[in-house]
C-alpha cells in the first residue's frame, strides 16, 4: 500500500512523471487523493491511462501555506477503483500545491 506526498511549485503537464508508483500494475488499485494549495484558483486533473478520474479540479483548501494537508478535510478522490495504467496528474499552480496519493493494489 504505497503512499506518496509531494509538492508542485510550477505548472506541469504531469506532476507524476518520473515518480515512484506512477504506474498502476495489472489488477488495478483503490486510489485516494488529498490535495491542498496556496491559491484557490489553482487546478489539477487526474487520469489513469486513458480514463479521466478528475478534470479541472480546484484546490479548495489553501492550508498548504502552513505546510498542511488535512486528511480529514482535503480528500478529493475517495476509494476510486482504477485499472492498470500510467498515472497522469496535470497541475496549473501559481505558487504551490501539495498532493498525497494512497494506493491499495488489488
């Protein structure tokens, strides 16, 4: 059950590129995602292979300025069963966003 927490400080087409656990293995996984940002207008997406899980999601929590991801409040994807494939996380950010991804392989 890997978890990965990371910061993104500039706009990118794929914040998961070259990160460990960026490929879901055959069998799939249950995915949970938490996110927080500094600026409320920042956005992100989440795709597994060719399946969009979230498109133009807003970073609604701006607690990251205090270096906080609150796992009781900042969860945006809940127990989503996903198939195998590459994980893509495009991010538009003006200052900084933080992400916490938890995978439970099936």
